C-alpha cells in the first residue's frame, strides 16, 4: 500500500490534465467554433421595385445568391416595413429617374451589425450585377446609393452586447461572493439578505452601464425605456444567478462561468450567420440575445420592434422565476453526495 501511494498524485495530475484539455475543447467548440464557422445561410434580404420592368428586374435579382441568401420581393414601402421589423437585414431598392434606373441600398442601424455588414456586401454585389445586365440591354443605371435609417455610431453598435456582458459579470461576482462569504462561512442568511444583494447589484450595475454609455457616446439615449430595460436585464440575470447559487451552492459556478464565455460569442452574431447546429443548440435559448437585441432597438429609437417585446417577456420571466426560488421559505439545495443505496440527489428544503 505504501508503494502505491506515490503513484496517486501522478494519477491525479494526469486526470486533471486530461480534464483541463476536455474543458478547453468543449469551450473552444462552443465559443470560437461559432465564430470560425460563421457564413451566410439563407440571410434574409429584400429587393424592391414598382410594378413593371423594375419589378421584373427585382425578380431577376432574387434568383441570385443560392442558399446563402433568401430574397423577398416587395414594393418599397413593404420592404422598409420588413426592415423596421428586422425580418430582413437590408434592401436593394430600385426606382426610375431621368438618368435611368436608380439603385438604393437601404440598411438600418437598429439591426444586428454583423448581419448588416454582410447584407451590404451582398446587396452591393447584386446591384453591380444588375447594372451590368441592364447595361447590356441599353438601360442606363446609376451607381448604387447607400441609405442608413436609424444610423448607429460605433458605440451604439457595441453598447448592447457590452451592457449584457457587464450586467452578467456584475451579478456573477456578487452571487459568487455572497456564496463564499455568507453561505460557505456559515453566516445567517435569509430573504432580506438575498433581496439586498439583488437590489444593490441591479441598481449599481445599471448605473455603471449608464455611465459607460455616456462616456462612450453621450448622444445615446438614456430615457426611462432604456434604463428600465437595462435594470430589468440586471434583475433577471442576478435573480437567475442567485437562484442557481441557492440550489447548487458554489457548484453553480460551473454553469454560470461558462455561460459568460458562450453566450456573448453567440449573441453578437446574426443567427443566419451561424451554423445551423449552433443556431439551434446555443443561439435559440441564450438570454444574451434577448437583452442585446432588445436594447439595440431601444437605443436606436425603434421601440416597437418585435425583439423589444420578446426581451421584456423572456427577461421578465427569468426575473420572476429567479425571485421565487431566491425568496422561497426554507433551505433549498442539491445534496452534494448520496450514500450507496439511498435516493438520488434532488431539490430539498430543510
């Protein structure tokens, strides 16, 4: 038995080395993998033109792009409505003028920046291809003009995702600190202390985000709608973190930490730019996308956008469920170990 003792640390070291590599592989697959495999997949775009020859030209454009692009042919007013509802990332708008066919590429600062950038490239190529085809028929075409509705500054494009990440980090640090200093040290805790933690981190983190918005671009709106949405996001994140902490104790860090690495890497991308597997397994449920896209719409003045309503519903639901678990009477935890022959781990109140 004494001879086998020196081998144990070596075995543990080997297992920990393998575990570290496995964790790195999983996180690499879930984070950098989503970015490395990004490519357009049925990216929704619109081509608009009035009835007649220009509508025929629009139909011709819609045949281009293959599976990378999903074109929608519409009249100009309908196409701009689609852009306002974020159902398309951009529009190639055709019109007639004294100098021939006019082409306008219409983008929106309230739409995902990555999707907008790719849309501009695709629309520019489509406009050039159409100009070449019409020129062969003797139809004059003016160079495409760029129009951006709800223009966003660099800070305006960065702020929504940055705010979501900062609010998650604030709640995570507060929750983990609470777990270590209060729960682990055996201090008295109860609903009052949990509410104090939630209220403090939510209000202070909202103030920090508002300060950064002013520092980065003092033209960003900080009205009641924007600050209220940021505060709701902070409450939703902190309450979910507090709920997991109450159920799992410090083991919750194994879930909350990786979520910070995974969610921003996915939420910052347009879903049509993600591999379908990443879109279904990660983007579809990450709360970061609801907070990011909803806040982007509010910052750019498109308060009626569908993602604002979606964000309010999802974040509100997270806040309610998290608060119920945080404030539920009694002790809630998952038993750390189960003796042989006993019941499986479950949520218990003591």
